[in-house]
């Protein structure tokens, strides 16, 4: 397998992958897998399903290589595919089990550990609020990047983020000044 | 300056406001206890979120991911080969059909009787005048040659 320079541009790797260079695509997978997995766990709440969603994300990216138009960064493009796959996963799960969304993370239950409480509190947010909060707080994405990844206007990002923080503040008030 | 909305404070916290507005808000936050307290809550919440345990994909998980991607790549290749096979099979069937039709057409165009040799005309023009058709002329020619023996 060809080893790519870690400094090689994501766009260049994507271009080569589109031309049939499988090693370039595997290099992209290596580069983004951990970040996207973290995001998938935050959005979905359990490791096994997050791994499935991650696989579907890269499969979707591979099948849609030619659809990448270069308007957003590869990172934002992959994030958008992951968010869509996570949404699909939620819809499938609801159809199969008729369960309300967002309770898998909450199922971790109350814990003395603030970190786990934070995860549980994030799991209780609505998917829209959870997405925007996770992209901002964990991924450190800018409002513009979040707007591109979620395909919503920047104003929507601002208002959803504000509401997500207000909701989270209520849930975590024991830890806040 | 009036107190900013919570949404504006949130954007300030994220560094998502322009430079002029940022300077104004910094000044305001130094003077307003309520807004200062709100900002402190936002910062504490970000620290809490940052301290939450980060999930990490295991090396086996990474291996599974690459294997799955390989499977999809091979599926794509197999689909391409299958399409090529289908095209080749279609060409073979069409070619065979064309050859069959062409052979039949050639056979129809060919005369059912063998062409008579040029000297048959001599026989048909014989004074007896019996050979009125090429077949009859051929027969007479054969017959006359047998008679020569």
C-alpha cells in the first residue's frame, strides 16, 4: 500500500481516490476515523452502533466521491455524511423498536463522575440540539462550518446552540456557578 | 451599551462576533455582574464538556473499518466486471444471430441447380431441338457423352 505524507492535502487524497487510488482513500480513512468516531459516539451514545455508523459514513463517502464539489472542506463534507447517517440510524431504530430517541446515552444513568453526567445530559438533548452542541464543543467547528455540515443557515446554528446550552445548563446546574 | 442577549454572549464565548462588537462586549462584561456571571457559566460548561471522556476507536475497530471499505471497493470492481461480461455476452448473441441470418440469406440467393457448362448451349442448339431447358440440355449432354463411350 502507498504511504501518503501526513501533510498531503485532503483534497488531493480525495482527488486520487476518485481516480481509483484505493490507498489514497484508506489514507483519508486513517486521517479522519478517530475524529468521526468520537462524533458518532457523542451523537448516538453507544460504541457498537457508532462503529456501524462510522463504517456507513466512509462507505457513503466512497460511493459519493464524485459528488464532492470542493465548496466545503473534506472534514466538513465527511461530518455532514456522518450526521446524515446518524439521522438515518435514529429513524431506523425508531421504526424497529418504537423507542424514543436520545435515551441511549441517558441510559448511562446518574453518576458521581461529572464527565459521565455530561454525556448523559447531552444524550437527553434533542438530536438537533445535540448535533450543534457536539460539533461546537467537541469538534471546535466554527458556526459557518456547522451550518455547512448541517445544511442550515448560520442563524439557525446560533439559536440552536443557545437553546442547547440553556437546556444543558439546567441539567448540569449542580456543577455550574 | 445595553446588556447583550444570551445568544450574543454565546457567540462572544465562541469567538464568533466581529472585532468592534467584541471590544464593546469585553468592556461591558467588566462592568456588568449579571453578564459576567452568565459568561462564567458558559466557560464552566465548556470546561465540563471538554473534560468528558473522549471515545476512541480501537485498533480492531480501525481494522474492521478498512476491511469494510475494501469489501465495498471490491463490490464496485465486481459490478464493473459483471457489466463487462453482460456486454460481451450480448455482443456474442447478437453476432451469432447476425451470422445465422447472413448464412441463410446467402443460401437463398444461390441457384438450386448447378450452373451448366458453356458447351451445354451447343447441345441445346442441336438440330434435334430437344433440349428446351438447361436441365434437359445438361441431361442430353451427359447422355451424348455416355453414347460416345
